C-alpha cells in the first residue's frame, strides 16, 4: 500500500480526518506502522543474528503513539504539514530503533569487533552496520529543510518524485534537484559510501 496513491492517498485521508472520520486516522497510522516495519527490515538485515522483533514492534508502536499525539495536538491542516509530521516520526522511530539495537548488541556475549565488524565495501553501498544506520538517520535530520522534505517523502515515505511535487506544490524539476542535492550532502557526510548519486 502506498499512502500517496490517489485511491488511499494522504490527501483523501486528510480530507476524511477533517470531516471527522476516525477510521481515516487509523488508516494513516496503519500505513505509518507498515512503513516503519518495511524500513526497519533493512536495519535488521545488517545483523542477521539480532532477532529483537518484539522489542522493535514496541518501539514502533511507541512512535505511532507519539505521532497520534502530535496529529491530535497540532491538527495539521494541509497535506504538506501532515506528510512532514508523519515522515518525521518515521525517521525518528528508525533512529530510535538503530540506537536500541546497538544497545542490545552490546549485551550479546560477543566482542565489539564481532558485533560491529570492520568496515567493508559492499556492492550496493548501503549501510551495513547498526552504527552506520544510526549515523545515516542523524545526518538526514541535519539536512536543510527543503532537501529534507523531499528526501523524507521519497526515502521514508515511498513517494515518487511526481507525487512529491504535487504534495509540496513545486515542479518535478525542483524535486529532482532537491533530491539530488540531498543525496550529495549525505554522500559527503557519510564519506562517499551512500546513498548513490546518479
């Protein structure tokens, strides 16, 4: 399910929330939880011997509760504001997950060198340690606002560049430029490892 698709998109969900449809709010949170889990699998793949799925579900549920509270208190009135809030919480939740997994990893009966192996070169260039994932999410948080909005929507939200352009009210060309600028900044901050730059 893609929350940006016209049939179940955030625009329709937002409209339904304004009209008092409580089930629309639940659909938004269900999507966010699905997205949390999808992206968290990428972090788990860095250490296949870490199987704290119950703990991760607890963390993600906590993040969803925080998102629910934020939506309730802030009552975002635009698609852009709601999208930004939801994706920000997804990013924060994944950062929390990476930090918690690192803490759990330290409790394993293994040496640090086994839990956090020496840096290796991987064909996909994607982060392959819990520390790298934690650092990645922290670096995204430091991006300039415009670049962060686009990166959040594409990477964390799974939206196409055309969908991001419509939601943010900017041209697709501008989205492409900000997407590339965000990746270039992250590429530099992560010392040229990831994300790839076309």
